[in-house]
C-alpha cells in the first residue's frame, strides 16, 4: 500500500483467499484492505495515538439516513455526553479532495451536528470547525487534541 501523510503505525494483517485484511481496533475485526480502508485505519491510529481520543468514543463505518437515503460515515468521534465531536470522511489516496467531498460531509453533518469535520485522502488533510450560527465552516490547521 501507498505511503500516506500520517505518522508510521504498526498494523495487524492477515491473508486469506488471496485477499489481505487489516485489523480494525474499533470494529474489533479484520476488514478487507482497500485503499480507502488504508486511509481510514491510519486516521483511526492518528486520532488515538496523536490526538489522544479514547477508543471508546470512536465509531467506524455506521449507517445513517439522510433524506431517506442510506449512507455510511467513515469515522465519528463522540463527546462523553453522547453528542458528536468530529466526523471524518476518508477517501482513497487517488481521489482528489474537492468541493463535492465537502458537500458530502456537510450533508452528513446536517444529521449529526458535529463540531469538527475532517476530510482526508491520506495525503491531504482538511480540518473545519462548524459555525452553526452562520451556517458555515471555518478551516483550521488541525483538529484539537482530546481533553476530557
């Protein structure tokens, strides 16, 4: 897999039926290693190891309904009170991050009301803080570290 713009992490892999899987510590299972999954697992490790978010507050690949359409978010980080702190949208490294990517995460956030948004393809990372009063988001240099 391609080197990404994240620190290096050690991952658990397994190979079965000529398919490589990577262990997801949040879902507690092996998942097929696709380019987007490679980015997702790096991002999960970044949130845990660099930003100090507890694993217990991180959720990966869950379904939500938006305008009666079923969608799946990549990563959500909850606040201890159950509200949503951060939504992360992961793309494969070959996918260019553009306005439609931000539109996608913004649609998800209409339902989830996260304070922070992160969009990454593993090479480029974009961070935003929501301004609900003015119905817009402001770009940040990084997302905040976890503080209990």
